[in-house]
């Protein structure tokens, strides 16, 4: 499956909203006014210094917005987890898939993307159309740390809302593996999303042994399903 089905052009043209209307017509999405209010509130809370975006999942391998610099970064207090259930894009109403969020606790290493100051609001408006579709995430400014442990800036990070209707934290491992191995939607499969994130982390030299083990389990589950085991 083409990992770039979700493109900047699709987002700008309202393609994600159209996808929801077609695939899950009863799903509530944020209005343009609600997304704008969320973006403005986030900008109002911006710390001093450059504006960064913390990429921990698909934003690593398909950011869809322009950045002027990228570097490995670590955040504290949040960890990468398949904790968001999705009925569109990477799953369906009949077989919901899973995508990543930042869940509370631990730490996470990902890619920090520095945004152009002159284009900051216009680029973030595209990002909000993509990430703040249903309000499943809570955008926060988090401190960024380099490999030596030194803080070098603050980034917007999309943390999961544990009170959200589609929060899927704490799934049994077998259920998580089954959903990742079998769910598919208009943007591709949950498995592809997992594998592309694994490959994106590897390309940046970022270790995530738990995600690697999960990918191996999903591959094994898919192979067992194909052979009827």
C-alpha cells in the first residue's frame, strides 16, 4: 500500500473530512471553528524560542508539512503507544484499527521538526486538519532533550485524550496484535502503519525494542492467518 495516500493536497482540499463522511457518517468531527480555536489556544500557550513539532509515529515518515530542520529528540512523561482506535483510514466500523498516540508515563524518542516562523500558522492549520479530526488528541508543548540530556526547545506534541471515545489504552496484547494484523481502511492497513513507523525509526537510528517486537508478532499473526493456522 502506498504510504503517501495521505498527502498535503488531500488534507488541504478537505479529503479527510470527505473520507469520514463516506466511511463513518455518524462520527463527530471537529468543526473548522473548533479546530481554529484549538490552534489559537495552542499558539497562545507557546513558550519562548523556536517552534518545533514532535513526530513519534506517521509524522516521522509522512509529515505532510514543511520543516526547516529535523533532529532526534526525547520527551519525558509520555510514551508511544497504539492507544487510539480508528474506524477510518486504517480500519473500518466492522474492524477498527489502531494508530499511535502519546500516552501518559515513561518517555519517548522521536524526531523533532523545526517549523518556519513565517509560515508557522499556515503549516499548523494543515496539521490541525490532519491530527485534530475528532479531538482524540490534546496538543501540548513539551520540552525537547537531545542525546546528552540537554534541553534544546519546546515542541507541539499530540498526546492522547484518555477520556476520548476512541481511547484504546490497556488493550490485551493478543487483541492489539489481532487488530493491527487484520484492520484496513482507505489509507491502508494498521499493519502498514506499524511497519512504516518501525522503518522510519530505524532510518533515524532510533531504537524502540517494544515496537520491533510488536511488528514481529503482527507479521507472525498475518503469516498464521494466511496459512490457516
